[in-house]
C-alpha cells in the first residue's frame, strides 16, 4: 500500500511511505518512510527512514518530529 504525499518537517522535501499488506493474522502493517531524494542538508536525516508496525504512518516512532501533520 502507498500512502498519500508526505512532507518532511526538516527540509520540506517529499517523502515516500510504503507498507506491507496486513496478513489476516497480522494486526498492523509494517511501514517504511523516507525521502524520495535525500537532501544533504536535511537536519532530520538521522531520524529517517522511519520504520515499524503501526495502524497509520503518523503513529510511527518519531513521526511527529519528521512528518508534517495529516491532511
């Protein structure tokens, strides 16, 4: 599953977000969020990629620091 457009709070660059499909036995999808093209000057580079299991991409650890708010 692909997620709608996301923007990095540090550099305002575009981020991609993909997740695995939930298997019937799995409770949450596994996400990966990162820059489309990592800018060298983004102050949040050390926090990316965001990875983990969550119901929504904004529930990943550090998402509040990295992602602009949900639309």
